[in-house]
């Protein structure tokens, strides 16, 4: 079975309606799914990995060193974090997985609008 790594933009305590319905629901029939969230401590529980919020920009290095063998990852989805996506490009070239970006428009637009103000 192929492996899908989902790196979400929400912290571990957020209501993950999309993630639970699509990623952890439907796609589990076809993939071995691992989800990465950001929180106040670093831990792995089953297929759920929580990393420190401060390590977001270095997420691929942290995952590679402690949690994930990227030679076995087939797909990576990054949600809303352009800086994480940029870090993923380097790993994509090294390990050859398919890299996707999920843009959640209302959330992305809000941060853009606030930055513009």
C-alpha cells in the first residue's frame, strides 16, 4: 500500500472536519496515511505526529530525523503553508515522492489580507 503524508496547518486541538472526513476517512482505504499537526509538544501516536509550532519551517528535517522514512513515502500534501511547501521541494527532489499543495482559500486569504493591512 502506498504512503500518504499530510502536513496540516491546524494545531492538534482544532476540529479537523476535512482531515477526518477525507484524509483519515476515504483515503485510508487506498493509502497508509500519516498526519502531521503542530502543537505544544513533540510526539507520535499511531499515524498522528505532533510537532512543535516553532519547528514548522524545518518540518521535513525534523520528520526525517525522528519520525518518517521518506524513502517509503509516495505522496505528501501540504496544507496552506508555502514555507513548508518550499522545504518539501528539496525533499521531493531527493526522495522522489509526489508533492501536492492544498490551498484553503478563506484561511489563506485572511492571512494575506491581514499582512497587506
